[in-house]
C-alpha cells in the first residue's frame, strides 16, 4: 500500500507517526502538493493508492487508511 501526504498539511503529521509505529510496512511519501488545498487547510488528508481520503481528525484519517489494508 502506498500512502501520500501533502508536505504542507501539518494535521497529517500525527497520522504519519501512528502509521510508522503500528504499520511500518506501509510505504509513506510526502508530495509537494496533492492539489486539494481547500480540504488540506482544514483537515488531515492522504491519497491511498490514488484515492483521496479526508479525515475529521488524525485518528479518523488513520482509521480510514488502516481499513484499506
């Protein structure tokens, strides 16, 4: 599984930490921009295998990503 985060989205840092601690086999990368700035400003977001996921908070996004395993 490949998970991409936007470098500018500080809300996603907690999600990255949770994934690294619990699922180190998941490939994580940071892109300069995911092209979803209107969502990125207010929510943690990630692209999982080209699907955009938008969480209410870090835990919500983490659960959404893990459910894709």
